[in-house]
């Protein structure tokens, strides 16, 4: 159970990361204060019995005490969380059961320290490739660390960015990775050759550049045909073949932290009080109001229950069962 002081603190919470359990039955969210909340989806979608009832997590895990849960991904067997200087794996069978609040990490990977730093680098972004069981960690020391989850060992380090890395995106094939950084660039990596193949600098394009917001890129996603990115520069969609911008989106945002390509549509959010659902050509399909004025994380799944979850600078997560409207909100902490 959470202490009263932690309950008060989490009332002013920020949700930094989210994912779904491997079987799709639970939504998991990580907070600024190091806690993980586990929501059973079947329970949060039930109608409330009284007007005074609220939708809350089934369990809380103190995953990273005195730190924060900056990133997370799901593997078949583990919830994987990234924080300051470490990555931890939590067995899904324990995390989604009555044992959750007493569970301990099944394994921990320490991030190499730079300049003898005691804490190690902060893991801002994680990407997992099931084809080869490799985990990619984008950190604030400008490096991408590649770990084997067979034994937890460092396989290689991808270097090229000069400032901290905000986001990673991985093709399903596991052959290409995209990364975006505070340095204003998006880099594409050939993972077979372990080398950087392309560098985009959106800030250098006149109709994408926003001088008052800076050059940083806060989010990236890509397919074999398209690349989507945004941050200080406007959200923009690029042709992978030509590496030229196809669409520049005109949104009422003050910076982009979420950029996702979903079912031939674009999902975008950031320093704004809405999540935007757009066509590739820039037509607004829907604008979903959020519980906070900044969104840091949006996750979605199709099965076994179609669900979108939106988290940010709030104690609430906004839940949608389609891209058109907010259906309900759940509390991270009571």
C-alpha cells in the first residue's frame, strides 16, 4: 500500500512511460516518482457503480526508489523499465498478480557510467526486437546501448548523437533503427552493419524550423516507406526513399513528445492539451482533450481489447477505445 505522503505526492504526478502486458490484459504506467501502476483493463472499462467511485490501479510497484520510470517496453516474459543508470526486468506473471506489490526485479542491467559518474546514464527510451532478443537503450549520454536479453551483456554501442536521446523506433524486422535527439537530428542505423546510414536535421528546413522552440527532436517513428518526427521543429512526415519532407503539420503545439504512425494515420501530442489524430496529408481527423497540458506517452493495442492510453503531466491517464474521443480517465494513485 502507498503511504499517505506518497499519495499526496502522486496527486501532482507525471506519467513518463506506458506499455501493455504481453497478453494484453493489463495497462502499465511508470511515474516521475519511480512507481509503476498496473491496471487490469477489464476492470477499468467496467461502468462505475456509484458517482463517488473512481477507476484506479489494481497494484503499485516501487520499481525505482528515489528515481523515475523514464521508459518501458514489454517482452513475452518481462516488463522492462528504464531509469537512472539501470534497466530492470519484472516477470509478467508476478506483475499482473496479487504478488505484484511485493515483487522484486528478476534482473537488472547497469548502464555504463561516463566520467566515473556514480549514477550512470538516464535511459530515456527503450526499443525491443523479439526476432533477436536485443534491447536498445537511448540515453542522456548521447549513446544507444544494445544489450542481449539472453545474458544481459552489452553487445555494441551506437554513437553519433552529440546530446541526449529522446526517442527510438525499430522496424519489426530488426534491421533498422531510428533515433532522435536534443542535438536536433534524426539518425537512421543499419543494425546488420551497426552503422549510421542517414542523418536528418529538420530544423534546417524553412517551413519546419521554429526558432523560438529550438532544434531538439522529441519523438520519431518510421516504416519502410515513411519517417515521422517532431520536437521544437514542427511535426513532419518524410519519404524514406528520398529523405525529403512530404507533409509539414500545422498544429497548435509548443513542442512534440509523441509522434506515431498508426494504421495509415498519424498520432501526435506534446506541449498541448490535446492528442491529434491526422491523415498523412495533414487533415485533422480528431482532437482528443487530455487531463494535462503536456503529453509524454501514448500507447495502443488492438487485441484482446482495443485501447488507447494517454499519459503526461497529471495523475490521470486518459483512455480511448478509438481515436475519436476520450472515453474515460483513470487515476495513477488514489
